[in-house]
C-alpha cells in the first residue's frame, strides 16, 4: 500500500510538471526572434527587456501577465508595422504572422480554439472577427504608409 501511495504521488507530481505554464520571458524571446527573422531592418540589438508587457495584450482582458493563457495581439510602436497574434495554451504557444494568408491564420486559430474549450461561442466569433479586422487594418495601414513614403 505504501508503494502505491508513493507511486501515486510521483505520478501526480509528474503530471503537474507537464502542465507548468511557459515563462513570459521565453515567449518574449520568441517574439523578438520572430521580428529578427522576419524583418532585416529590425534592430538586432533589441532584447526581451525592450518588449514591455503592454505591447502584448488580449483585446478583451488587457495586458499579458506571467502564466496567462489566451489569444493576444502584439506589435511594435512604430509606423508601418503589422499587428500579429500570439496563441498561448498550457504547454505551448504559437505566433500568427499576419503577413501570412488570412485563411491559414483562421485555421490555426480554429485549431487552437478547439483544443482550448474554455471559449464561448461569443468569444470564438469575437476572436475570428478580431483577426479579420486586424488583417484588414494591417493591409490598409501598410498601403497608406507605403503611399506616403514613396
């Protein structure tokens, strides 16, 4: 019986370790790498500390915090920049590059929403609409920005 209890405690602890949330600094590090890979003119000296929490936010719930799961928008505070999305689950996260085709990003979002069943039908529609509106806004903003520069 004693072995069974010890084994049960071991399995419980093992399961708890698997569900530890991803550290926020790790997510920010991936965002900085995302920008460095995507944009050759991105300042290569930028680091995690240059990316404050308020730049990663859920449009319904506010700025990101340590251990927070959900669907977040993020971007840089400069002209001509895209707003992108970040999907954070318990054990993984994914960046939606809003320069990719919108149908690919909607598919990735729907897969995330299916895996994370905490979202209501209202939430699902909100986030789908938000991604579509952000995509359209990005395109319009970039077109107008490029028109001014030329």
